[in-house]
């Protein structure tokens, strides 16, 4: 379905970003995986995708907080693939601290990675998408783009900002063959969450399965994690012909959390 398309997924060496990259690759897209890691780790991730999906997959270790580096990443993508057809803005940093204890450096980094990097990736991708008359932009927001939370001022603010960015881009590109949508996941089985659940189980002397169910039950009515591959499948759907009339939308995939 996405044969000959090029997809750039920021923050995609592991976890949710990698799952999205894998889903797009299996749908036929060439992929650029991105993240801050040792080059050998990034190249191994790209190699796995190429092997599994039979597409061209490369690693780019650009720090998306560096605008000049992001511009070089897109120049390299144009040279290698003729441009970026699908942009998935997934890279994220977060800090856990009360508002009056968060440092200026932490706040500025969250803005740079979570919001400004998404803007620059879209800015740089749009000219080529407009020439081709086709493009897909997907911004990874969160359940916390819709609600507040303690000690997460940077995460809540930036994930909310992505929703406004999504709407603005969708309006500007409505007549171009380009769509822009946001995906708002609930809790996925990330290493940080799994470690938190494991620590809770040990502290309370209960099985990990019970601690997991307790943690998820207070959030997801389904009482289970949002599967990484299901978020990837949603991204593929948004790139499909069936989704050509969906733009400017925020699609929750949160086990019913927003329905509470």
C-alpha cells in the first residue's frame, strides 16, 4: 500500500516509535528511524526493519532539538529517497517535577523536542509533499493532551500544543492531498511503565500481574495496555486511501480512558 513512500519517524529506535516504524515498513514504506543512541544500536534497529519488511531502512541519529541538524536530516532524505512522504512526530522528552521546581533548561528542552521539532519536520517536509500532491503527517499526542496531571507541566503542555498544531496544519493543507492528524495513546507497555509496575509489586508484596491490573484499571476500562502494534496499525490506516478524508482529527487509542 505504501510502496515507494518514505516515512520518517522521530524517536523510533525502540518502543512505540519503533512499532510505528515497523508497521509502516510492513505496509511497504521505506523508513528512516531516528533517535539519540549509539550508531551501532540505531543501525541494528534499521537493519531489523529492512530484513522483516524487505524495504530500505536507514538510521539517522539527528538530535531533533538541533534545527540545523534536522535540516541536514531532510536534505539527506531528499538525496536518498527523493523526499519524505510520511512524517511521524514521535520524539519526546518529559520531566517529572512540580512547576516551581522544574528548571528552565528542562522546560526549554521539552519545548524544543516535543513541539518545535515537530514544527520543523513539517516545515521541511511540506514543499516536497505539495509537489507530489500527497503527504501524511501524524503527531503523537497523548491522553494528557486532553487532561491535566500533577508534576508533568511540560508533558501536558506540549502534548496539548500538538493538537493545535495538527488542526492548523490540516486547515492549511486541506486542498493539497496532504492530511495531518494526531494520535492520542493511553498507557503503552514502555520500559518506564513496566519498571514502575514492577517496583509497585515488590513494594506491596503482590504478583506483577496484579500490580499491572491495578495500575491499568484506574486508567483503562479495558484493564489492559494499549498494544504497540495497534498504534502502528492506526498510523498505517491514516496513511491509507480510506483515510484521505480524515484530517485535523485527534484519534484516541486509550482503552476507553477518555470515556470515563
